C-alpha cells in the first residue's frame, strides 16, 4: 500500500493518539474526465443549450425585465456544469486528502467557503463498502452508507459538485483514487478484524 506523504501530513492533525496511517492518497488529477462524466456531460450540454436559448428568446422578444432576469441563474448553472465544474474539481482535488488507518477511513476536503471538512467512518461500526472501479485500478471506494439516490451515489465525493456529499455524513467517499481495488481490500480486512 502506498502512503502519499503530503496527504498523510494533511491527515496527521486529525489522528488520535496511537492511530497509524496504513494508506493515504488524493484524487487522481491527471485526467479531466471521469466515468460519471459520460452521463453528466451530455446532460450539462442540454441544460446549458436550453438555458441559453431561453435567455436569448426572452431578451429578443422584449418580454420584460422579469423574463430577462429569470433565465440568468439557469445560464450560470449551465455554464458551471459545462466548464466551471472541471476547473473547480481540479482546484479542490489538490487540497483533498484521504487516509485509511487501522481504525477508520478519513476524508479531508476543502469547503466551498474556504474552510475544510473532515469526515470519518470507524471500522468498528461495520460499515458497508462499495466500489466503483473504472480501469487500471482507478475508481471510487465508498466506506459507509452511501447517499440514498443512485444519482448522488454516482458522483459521491466529486469535488466539482457542491452537493456531491449531501446527507452523507455516515459515508467516506475516496473519490477517483488510483489504487481503488487495494484500498477496498484493506478496508474490508480492517472491518473484519474490528468485528473480532
């Protein structure tokens, strides 16, 4: 198992006395696209195109100030979904750190307001583990109860979506890590050991 020294240092302040890091890492920032983008890119293009069409129609038809302003937030959301989330994702990935200790899984993420958020799930609570492997060992490992809806589960942990971990305080999503299979195996082993 690999230990990313920078991620381990970032997680170090969160560790309890005697807790030891077995694995640490960050989201893989080498590629701009991930598997969930296969669905989200077409959706965002449709959203953005419709919002721009609506706004252009409202402005050219002289329907009044209300209709002119009504479409602006939808255009902004569309532009964010099309391009902005990729920029934000890359920026936030560099400041995200994950760790597996012998006691728990930990994720430290920057918040949208400049702070940082730490989430952890203890292995003694026998959390479920799910894994979405993509290729070459890359994937996402979710330790704990993942978000209820399949749509939220698909983007769990993606820093480009502000709501990607909504209601998921009982879940740590180790998003887009390069050694997902190995991390899932070690987390499973630690849960089994914690039961005995």
